[in-house]
C-alpha cells in the first residue's frame, strides 16, 4: 500500500490508560542494569522499594501506543523502520507508582525521496490520570527506510545538536550484561529482534541487539549520576540521536560536556569503538 500523507498525519491514536506499580519501576531500573552491585546504595534507591526513586527515562515506557506502524493501513514497511531520535521533557518528577494516560500524535512527515526513505515525527504526552496534569512529553523520529518517494513534503528536518569540540568534561563506563535485553523487554518492548538469535541474524546482526531505549536509559543514568549526584529530579530534558546498535554484554561509555544547565553527550561501545548515541542534549533543573 502506498503512503498516504494525509492519512498518516491524521492517524487515529486512542488514549492509552496504564496503571504502573513500584514493581514496574524497579523492573525498569533492573532492565537498564542498575543493581549489579547490591552494595551501591546510589543505585539501590532505584531497585528497592524503601524510599524508591524513579529514573527519569522511565517515562519512555509509559502510555506507549504500541507498534502501530505494523497496521497495513499505514502503508509503511515496518520491517525496515529504524528508531532515529528520542526526546524527553519532564514536567514534574515521575511518581514510583500511578495511573497515567498516554496521548500520541503525528507532528510531521518528511519525504526524503525515492530510495532515501521517510521521516515520521511523533509526540506522546503522559498525563496523570486523576488530575490530567502532564508528567512528561516524548518526541520521536522514526526513519522508514523503504517508504520515500511518495510526493510528500521535503522538510522541515529537525536540527541536530552539535557537540563541543573540546575533550569531554566527564565520562562514565557502564558494563551491560548479556541478558540485559531479556530483562528490559519485560518493561514492554517485546520485539523478538531483542530475544531470538535467528531473527537477529535475519536482520543482519550477529545476535539479538539491545533495545535502543535501553541504551538511552543507560546514558540517562550516566548523566544523572555524574552530573546530578544520582538525583533523578535534576534532569529536565534528555534528547539524543541513535547511530548504531549495542550488543548485550558490551560496555557503554557516555561522554559528557557540561556547560551550565546544558549537558551535551554521546555514547560509544568501548569494545568496538563505535558511537551508538550521538548529538545528545540534556538540560538540568
């Protein structure tokens, strides 16, 4: 089915009502990899119910509309899509448990041309179910590699945050575990690409890859720990571009440049010296 620009822009997302518990909050932190050292009390605050804290990046697993691009009516070749960018703005700290509503909309579509793909920009707002107050707003860019050339608009394209040219001010290494993707998927990402070896190979990888949003969470924790002394309320926003996959078990090195309340960052896999997150920009409260 061909791409219908007007149909995609008006895609009828239903509100997602979700109740999450302290168990879900701890499971998300465990999926990111916190708690490997049970004597690390800074990490323990996120994986133990006593005075439980919430990682700021947990917002990305709340109120998600699911894999709507698999719907044949979208016309999108969902097998070839790639998560290109992720943004997060926190309006207030997430509670350890609660009931929320997720509201998603398409904010833009860019036709890069035949053989060059299509960009789909979307926005999801997570609201407190009782008060209707916004807790967080997420933006995402999905690169649909097989769907360009349908005659849609060629812009505007989201600007890229340029990293400073000086040496990083801070750097944090985080060793993921071989089972990391299997734990993270329990927070809602059940794509078999992150679990089945045969599907990983069919997609061109030597084995299942780590979820991009798990890598995003690792970088979010690195900035929270290195710049905010482990206080999740210190993060106001967290935006990044995905550039390469991570294999579970690899070490993610997050490099940071701190300029007042703006933290620029990127992440690379130490073992292969490959940048996996790039053009990152976090803002502090």
